[in-house]
C-alpha cells in the first residue's frame, strides 16, 4: 500500500509508502560539512548535516512513523526550511530537508522486522553500516509514486536508509536535485 503522506517514515508502520520531503536546493551535505555526533544514549550516530539540526523527542510527529506500541522512545533530527517537517500538516516541505529519526524498539526482532519493510520498494538494496543492517533506496519521486498525478517535481531524487542495530532503529532520509547531495548525506551516516 502506498500513501503519499510527505514522509515514508510515517507509513512504514502501516505499510511502506512514499519518501517525500521536498526537493533540495544547492546545499550539499558533503560539501564543507563534517560529520558530528548526535542521538540519544541508546542510538548515537555521526552524520554530516549541512548546518546544526533541530530536534524533537517523543512528539506525535516523531512517533507516527513507527508501528503502534512498538517504540518506547524516538528522537528526530533535521535541517529544513520548514519548522517541523514531521508535523501532520507538512506534506512536502520545501528544499532542503535532511532528516534522521532514531527509535528504541521493544525487541531486536521488531527492529529487524521494521527495517525489513523497506525492501518492498523496488530498487531498495541491503546495506550494513557499522554493524547496523537494513535497506537503502535512491531514486526519483516518480519511481516512488508511479501512479501519482500530483507530484511537484517527478525528477527530484529521493533517498532513504533504514537500518537497525539491536533494539535501535535509524531512518536517514534525504531528497535532492542531484545524486552527490543524496549520497554525501547517506554515506556520512555512522551509527555508534
């Protein structure tokens, strides 16, 4: 089931939907940005946000991306021109938007099952990063929403990486106008 909600993370709990945060401008996560440490104790990570990210923990928007009653706590970190790209009113935030969500799941089996849902998207490939396993995808908005007629920019490049390590789930999401921006952000991610 695919549902255009503006956030693939929101729909993973009810069926993998779309990854749609908005298109990026000329800002690159890899150009001049260095990987810094973020995350709660249970889910620390390093990544190269282009500027210092905002964050929220355990809000309705942050928790909405996980299956009901499976996550004990979650924190989101983002850089975006909108105040809260996870809010229910945000459909497609304008460029640029970089996002990482970290969740503590009740069991390692639930974490693996959650990240495994990402393989449902055609073109998603298995990935292991610092022992965290899951899937990543990079493609156009049109590839994620082939039947949609309301896409703002069907050629926008969208990417995500969903990995889990123990009972921690990481969702790394980025949308850009070129592959180097997308890959720069994804490849800078390192879970603890």
